[in-house]
C-alpha cells in the first residue's frame, strides 16, 4: 500500500468557487474519492491510501477546469501537485439603471431579489420597442413585431443590452470542449403568461441580429462557449407593456453553465439570474409642452386652417400634421397569436378596415411616452408612444401605415417628425368595441396629490381618469394596461349620462403657473348648465332678444347683423335668451317617443339633472385628489337629450321627488334607467385643445350681445365669460374660439375629439426640485 498525496492549488484571485471532487480509479481496485474545499493560492492536500498499480486521477468542480490524468504508476508513496485553473461565465445587465452593465450578481441566485424603484431601485429596465426605427419591418408592424434588430437607430433607442462574460483565473488553458451554456427566459410570477411572449433576446447587438429567444422561437437557447469568447453582448427588447396576462411587467433571464464532468450531460452546474422589467407607459397631461398637433382631413379645410393659425400663434409654436384616413389604404392590425403574428379580426368588424371618413383623431390614440435608462452612461432614452384605443375605424390605417413610418425620408418636414411608437393593448382580445374605449374618454390630470388622515400621497405624473359605468364601459384590456403601469392610478368617473360617453365632454385641465404648490398648477374646467342659465338670466333684462345658437354676420352696408340658425340633426335650433328662459316649445324632440318638449323642461332638467350628475363626478375627483371649489372654473354649456335609456327608474333617480313620474324622461337623472343620455346643445367649450399658451376652444354660439362699442360690433356672452375667467389666471393662456359646428359639433364631438398631440416629457426635476424626479424609475417607489 502507498500513501498517495494529491496536492491542489487553486489560483489566486476572487471567484465564487471553492470545491472540487478528487477521484482515483484503478482496475480491480475500489474507487477513491474525496471532496476538497480550496483556498485561493493555498496548497490543499489529501492523502489517499491506495494499492500500488496504474491509477487514473480526475479532478472536477463547478468553475474549475477538469483534470483527467490516466496512466499514473504508483509504486510507493508519492505526491501529485496540480495548479488548477478557474474558468467561469457570468451574466451582466444594467441592474442599477445608469446605462452601463453592472458586475455579475450572486452565484446561483436571482439578482436583484426583487424589482425595486426609487433612488436605490434595482432591476434592468427593457424598452418596449413599438416604433419603426428602420422601417424594415412589415408595413403596419412595429420593430418588436419581427425577429430582428431593425437598424442602427433601433439599437440606440429600442434595444437594451446584456452580456455573457468569461473569466479565466490561473494558468491559461482552453475551455473544455464539453462545456455548454444555456440562456433561459422565465416569467417572474406564476399568473403571468410565458415570458417569451413578452420579451425577445437577439443573438447579438448589431443590426439584423436575429431572435434566439422570444415569441417565435423558444424560451431557451443553447450558446456555445466559442461564440461567446471572452464576452458577448446580446440585444433584448420588450414585446409588450405590462397589462393583461402580464401584470408584473417582469421576467427573468438566466444563464446556466453545464459542466458535464460535474453534473452530467444537459444538467446545469451553476447559474446566474437577472430580473428584468418592461419600461412603463406614461400618459401625457396638459402641463407638458405641445410640440406637434394632429388633425384629420375630413372635408374640414376651413377648420384646419383656423386651427393651424392658432397653433402657429402658440408659444412655442405647434407644428400641425394632417392625417388622411380617406386615402390611406386598408392596413391589417397585427397581434401575437400563440407563437406567430396574425391579423386581428375583432368580432363583427370589417378586416382590414377600409379607408373612409374618420375625423376623430383623439378617439383613435392616446398620447403618451415611454423611457428607459439607455445603453450609455446617464443617457436615458425617451420615445413618444401612443396607446391605440380599442376602436375600429379608418384612422387606424393612417396610424399604422403612415404615422409609424414618419418621418418620410424624402420629405421629413421642418422640424422632422419624430419617430413614434404605437401599442394596442386590446389587439387579439375578445373585448367589445364600444364608444367608451375611445381616447376622448381617457385623460390624465396634471400632477396632483391626496391628503387623507394626515398622510399626503403624491401623484407626480398625474392620474388617468375615464368614464366606466353601466352603459359606457372601457374594455378590460385597456383598463388592465393602464393599471399595470402603476404610474397614474386611474380615477373612475360616470359618463353614462352622455350619449358618446367621454370625459372630455364635461371637463379638462388648463395650466396655472402661479401657485407655489407643484401639485396645484392647474385649473379644472367643468361644463355647467347652471352657469349658462345664470348668465342668461342676468342678461335677460337688457338682452332678452339676443340670438342664441345662431351665426352672427355683420352687414357692413346696412350696419346690422344677419343671423343664421344653426342645425342639429337637420333641425334649426336657433333661439333667443327669452325663448330659452321661457316655456315655449323647443325645436328638438324627445328621443323617448319623439314628442315635443318645452324650454322649461329642458332648463329644469339641465339645472337640476345634468348639473347634479356633473357635480357628482366632481365629487369623485375631490375624493381622488386635493380639489377645492376655488380650483374649478365653471364653463357655460347647455345639453339636450340625445337618446333614451329604457327601463324603470327608482325614486333616488328622480330629479325632483315632488314631481310625479318621470315627466317623459325629464324628471330622471341623465344616465339612469328611464332617463336620457345627452349631447351638447351649445358648443361644448371644455372639449377644447389645450396648447402651450393658447386654448383652442369650440365656439359655443351662446347669446350674441350686440354692442357697437365692441370691435366686432358684439360678443358671445359665453365666450366672454370663459375669457374673463381664464384671464383671471395671471399670465394664463389665451382663448382662441374656433367654429367647429358643422365639422364636429353636429356629430357630437368638438375640437378636442378631432385633435391629438405630442408633448415633451414633464420636467419632474424642475417641478419638484429634486434630481430623483428626472426619471420615472427613480421618481416612483413601486
């Protein structure tokens, strides 16, 4: 027998491995094994008591290059000294979100333990690459709807990086031929769908790099050590934002290293794992500077001219881009169906939607943005991203075929149109397409806060608000998407009282730079029938004959006004203050039974019913954030019953408990069973476009007061009222009133419904006086 000493010296250095197994085998002799714990640069020995003979020495351990030495002749005591080499592979992401890849995490653990936000937040943020940087994706598809990196600009703005790195410590040797690497993409929580539906990993970080993990391949990929070399970068993009079946917005990228001499073929020996999270979408609000305005060409040339003049006069001036739904070819809408992209076909809709007249730019998309830390130190990337609403009309052809492709390389515009992204949360769903899904029903407050029980909760990016009740319901996919962003906690309002059912029909926010409180730099404009009737009542004595709902045109020859009645549904609706405050017959008919109704019924229903329902919505806002009456500007608007809700009303639904019955609908709160749904009778001024220092407001066609001391020989009573209230805001915006009656109002919309915009990111650092609020990932705590 011999005392055979195996002496192992692990290399000097810092590495996470310290254990090997030593085995000695010889024919007709029992195998000898021993596990050793090694210390860098320290010789560690073990003495084996073995028979003389020919032995084979094997040394293996995670991270250590194996030793396999056959033919060792043992004939007495001996020592076999080996200097070992460590070779191992690590995974690197931008965990701390500074634009630079970080050191590896902890061996055999996920890093970070959880995704966090705030100044010490951790977890790589992955951009949702939903624009068309290279325009080399299929027409109508975004960069994250194909299997490759789409151009050099895509690499900068839409694709994040991670790296696999190799470390060699000790004597330089080649990587053992049998070693394998495997990348794996997994979901972060069990309720999410498979992570490969949400993220895509490319085989490199160069233009035209191809998907190796993602929707159209698999959730794992084998990587050769030769392809990695000393280090290899991989591109990664998010295929979607957090939302339905992806509530966490998170994933896990793991690198498994397989050393078959340690754990057997195909069995991981060790791993590094990194938690990742998709960038968030943030809806824009009216405290953000407008850079571009969108409006559809819908046979509305004069309106577009007037709107363009107001936009050009804004400060900063706003560039106008015109959409062309009537001539843009039908374009398919793509969604991920299993592991392949397919054309979406909503139930009951024409696919693809043909070209046609669709003037409702606001209803088609919701303006927003998305940002992430980027791939260069302290150089975050921000992209304009529109949320495509769950609506199926011709303007979507222009959005997917034209807007996504801008700027046109041959005519980029001055300034060039920026690249924009589009995300359609409901694509592929079975959600119903309803009016409530439209962008006019989805808005964002400016920054607000809520004080309750001495605790102040800030909403630095504002809060989304939308109408969602019995008759008007926003699709579940869009609601889940907005909630999952966890940025602008939604406020649910009641728009059942409106036929179209959009929040922009009853309220909007305008900037007010004067308050020192960063969460109060706004005024809330709210439609108010009571204010309209109050103004008319006050003016009746002197101006009872003033024309309402008429176009007034000055006749220079006869020095008088000529009046032309406006129409709704082909019926002249022109009246006077006296008529509207009297008890005569109104020109429109009751939608319940097409009977006539009186101006008194209309007035009492507006003041007692519509005003109350709007006030209830204001109360909902007061419950959601710090809002007091001095923050509110009441805007005169008169509504009319446009449709009828069948069914039985309750006593609580009655406008007046003293009046018997429903009064053919006029004694029931609008939006309730047995009551009406409304449209605006006078121009709905809150349904305006809020620019930078100008408000582009639909002409209300309120009472026209003839006044020869006025440069226009008269003025609109409702316009003057709102102008004076806005003028009370020191250095506040200018009011531009634009006639949109024939183009939008008669179709139950106004200027806001027919426009959309790009807005610059909100400067949170300047607004809140702290650098942490410059980026959303440091600004929020969850």
